[in-house]
């Protein structure tokens, strides 16, 4: 590539060819991003799983994609994350089991304590400021042990394998309505989410990079809510705007305007 351009590339000092599948230090798989991918896709591939499984490689480097430099730097990046996670686990093992390292997961965990809408393992929160169906919100999908609540799973410590995996994406109110119309449970909704809507699930860090402004807006609006406040939302049964009286800690009334008028009559 470079010699025809007049660039002199010196011979390497040393080269090593690992035996994939037999070398215990070289287990893994080769990943790459597709054509027309964005830096956001590299961030998704770089997400760790519960601070127990970490990913490095040229396909996880947003700044230096598809290069040896990116692969090398990504290895240093993940080594530092592993070291940090191990240090925190030694000092406070319970804290490590309950949440990912970093503040991003704390913000999302706090927001999803009171989701605006839940359906199976799907939980939704929205910015209440705009009322358009094109306005955006956040979706959280929980994988594993759906029969137990998250609080019960936390109480099962010190068994970290029971903790669920939670992934996120940015979604509009209109897309939420489309998801609600899909029959067949969470499996069918998850398939439609990826194939029908073309949305990608990601970890908390990648979500924060992609939707920092949206997350901040939702968090700010929730802090600004009074003790009781009437807002408009989408009624799950009728897919129309819904009047919600939400207190600081729980939603007291969920009914659409049509239902409320019928009740008054």
C-alpha cells in the first residue's frame, strides 16, 4: 500500500502468529462493523457486559477504526477498565455487583425506577415537554429472570449471575405505539424492534454518548415536577393521549381522556 507511494516502511522488529483456539491468551473472535457504519456503532461494540466481560479490538476504536493503532489503544483502554473494576470490587464488592462502573448507569437506573410505560421486559420513559408522536424517549430492555423483580434480584447478592442484563435504545412515541401493537410477547417485540424499526440496543455508556441531551432533558424535567402534576401521555389500550396524575413517587391514575370522560358520564 505504502511503497508505491514512496513511503518507506521498516521491517518489523518481531512478529507473532497466535494459534487461535489453542493459545489460552488468544481466545476470542474477530468482529467488524458493516459498510456505512458510524462511530456510534464502534461505541456499541466496545460496551462491556456488567463489568465482567470486556471487548477490545480495531472494531471497538471510534477514533482509530480498522487500524493496528486502534486495536493496541483499545487493549490499553480495556485493561484500565478491568483494573478499575477489579479495584472497586476489592474495596466494595456489593457496589460492583449492583451497577456498572461510572455515573451513566446511575442516572439511567434512577430514571427507570418510575418508567412512564411498561410492557413485559420493556420499559419506556419520555421527555414530557413535547407532545408530538415524533418526540423521542428511551427504551430499556431487561434480559434474564423476567419472573423476578429487579429489587428481588439485587437482594439475591452475592450471586452476581442472577443479575439481569439491561440494554437501551432511543425511540419515538410513534414507534412505541407500533411496538405495543405487536403480538407474541417480548420475543416478537424484540424482533420487530431490530428488523421492523431498525433500532440497535446498546449499553449505558453508548446510550449516554448518543443521547446525552435527551437523557439530561428527561432528568431535568423529572426533577422539576411538582408534588402532583397533570401531564399528557399515550394511553396503552387506545393509543391516544392520556391524562396522568403522577406524584413524586408513583403514578396514581392511568386512563386516557376517552376513559375519563366515560367515567364522568
